[in-house]
C-alpha cells in the first residue's frame, strides 16, 4: 500500500543510487528521503515527521547534503521527467504556492505585549 508523500517502487527505482556510492543503507536512505518529501509537502517542522521516517536529524542532514551537492535538484528533475513522460502532469502548467502564514502578530511587525 502506497503511503502519502512517499516514493513508490517505480519512483524509488528511478532515483535509487548504488549504496556503495553513498555509504548509506538503502532502507535508511529511502526513509530519510521520504521524510524530506513529507516535511516539504506538509510544511511541518523538521522535528515533527512521522516515526516511520526515522530520526528527524537523519532526514534533515540528508536533505541538506543532497541540496548542497545538487543531488536533490537532480532527483526532482528525474521525478518530474517521469511524470511528464507518463502524462501524469502537464509540463506547460506549473503552480507554485507562495502562501505565507504568520504564526504570531509580531511576525508582521507588531510589538510584543507590554513592549514599546
């Protein structure tokens, strides 16, 4: 059964890297990558992933490493290309959600209560 925000078998086979090249256990790598996708998709804090994705620090460190060396961008290009080829998405239409939700009033510049 496919879990929401997780790579399916076909998607994982597309982006899977030889474990000898990364030095990471493939199961841990897949869980942490799914944790990255879950966090990005839900906009939750890095410290709040479901337990099935393992330790949050593993996913966070993995994501930073993948972003710094350009691997995450390459993974996204591979997945996007697969979805376009399968005609699951339209390559000409992309929507980016730029919503910003303020958590507290002072995020908008308001002073703290009792402050000046």
